[in-house]
């Protein structure tokens, strides 16, 4: 699955993102609105990890198929 699918269906995927990264608030998820770079930044801030680690986590999340 590519990220465009996630972004295009953000409302549906928001719950799964919240399950994966529970420190992110609903307001943050609304502001992210499916933008991968925004999600990476918020994960970095919330979890105190590097940009590369945040990107790796997003890639693994996306590759699981999100179903």
C-alpha cells in the first residue's frame, strides 16, 4: 500500500495511527491530515526519537497493510 492511499483515506486510518502512536492527540491527528512528513514530525516530538526512526516506524506501519 502506498502512502497516497493512507492520505486519501485519513479519516479511516486515523484510528489505526492512534493505536500505533497513542501519545498523539486527536487534534494532532486532525492537523496531520494524512501528511507523512507531519506525522513523522509529531512522532519525533511525542516519542523523542530521530527523524530516521520515525520514518522507519511509519514505513513498517504502512507495510503491514493497515488492514
